[in-house]
């Protein structure tokens, strides 16, 4: 069975260049600053002791004060998994870096997050709506979304 | 005409001749009053054996009743009940419906098995428009009727009747195959009432 890695252990193994990029690391997850998301993700993918070569899924959560985007990573080589999170405090025009360059599987799921939460992913090759139609008003999975 | 008497040749009696002629004429005249017999009367028995008189509506509706081919329109979970209905246990081929067409141009019936999102709605409408007349729609399940649990969602069509005309509604979430078969029987009754010379 796939082992779930502790966020604390992983953050302690991150190199010195990532000092200050980890905001919080718990037993279940590791939370990084949005500007250091790409370097950390790139390190987790390429470092041989982690080798997270597979992105299980991307999703987002609205905590009213901020959006949290969640990446579930899996290493097929070491048979282990990790939850990587980042936050976006901007509500009017939330922007986060896209991880499509690292994992192609993020393509549709980042589009879904963009569609339902309105979070823009910088560097996404084809960022457009996926489950709603052009012209839809609002972002339905936001907590303050009112339909009528 | 003079016939010598006493020669034993009293054959020609004008009186007798005229009388018999008159009888013959009278007989012919009397027979001419009788109705002329139908020269094709012998056909009757053959026709009774091979020809059944009925209304055109009845024949067309009977034919259409037992060849309502459904089109593929199964957006969600009601599809599994429809698949069960189509398979051997419940067997909609008893109603001449075993062929579920992938092409709407070969189908008469749309069984809307599942929740419909607004994103998909134009395509369902397009499939319906491509179906040849006459065509019918069965709204299967709560989602097909009214959107069901998802009726207030931002992306769910609250009932197929918002985009296409629906003939029969089958409640249930999902309806059992028996319910679907009952709905199909109701549709057959509706088709049987149809007249080809008027709309509907």
C-alpha cells in the first residue's frame, strides 16, 4: 500500500534553498508559499529521494479568507504520497503558478479550479472553462456564490 | 305459310310457335329484372382469407408501436436501469426495441436516462432535432422530470421538458426496469391514439 509521507519529515528534508518557503508542515501535509510553489514542486518531482512523478489530483478549497489549492502527489518509484498545499489571499483576481509544466495531468484539473473558483494559473497553456459554458457569471464553488 | 292438311305434317303450328315465342320473351324479360350476379363472386372467399380491412391509423400506429427504437441519450446513472431493461432479464426486445441506435436518424424514441447539465443541453437538443419524425421522448427518473436532487444547481437543467417536448414521465430515482417497461406501455397507448392526418 502507498505510504503517506509526513509533511514534517518532508519539510525537514528540503534543502537550505527552501528555507522560509514552507509556511506550515503538519503530519498530513506541507503548506508552502505561493511564490515558492514551483521550486518546491520541481524539487519534489526531481529529487531522487522523493521522485513524485505522478500528480493524483489538484483541487481547491475556499476558506473565505483565502483559497487553498491542494496537490496530491504520488511517487510510483517509492510508492509513497504527499499532500502539498498553497494559499492565495487575493479574492478579486487570484493568481497562482501552474504546475502543468511539471505534471501534464494538472491540465484539466487546473482548468476546473479556474472554472469553479476563478483562480488563474499562470503559465497554463490553455486556461479556459471546462465544465461551465462561456458567459457563465460567478464562480459556483466559492462560499459567497449566490445563484439567483 | 300454307301447309297441306292431311299429309301428317302438322308440324308448323303458327299458334304454337307464337305462344312459345311469347313465353320465351316473357321469361327472358323476367330474368332480366333479376340482379346480375357478381362475376367476381368466387373471389370473396380468397379475399376473406388474405385481406383484413382496418383503419390506416391503426396499421401505422401498430407498426410504429412495435418498432420504437431508442436513441443513445444516457447522461447519468439511470442508464444502468435502462441497460438492465435492455438486457435479457427484462428484455425490451419484447416490444420491438432491442436495437438502441447510436444514430439519431434511425431512432424514434429518446429515453432520457440521467441528469442533464446546461453544458450538455444544446447537444441533447441537437440529437432530438436530428431524429426523424414521428418521435417521442420518455423522461426517465427524477432528474429527467424535474432535475431531481440537483434541481437548484447552477448547472443542471430542471427537467428535460425545458428543452425538448416530453411524452411520458417515469418517476423514480432511478426507476426500476418494471417502471420503465410500464412507461413504455403507456407510450404505446399514446401512439395508438395518434392519427396520421393530424399533428400529435
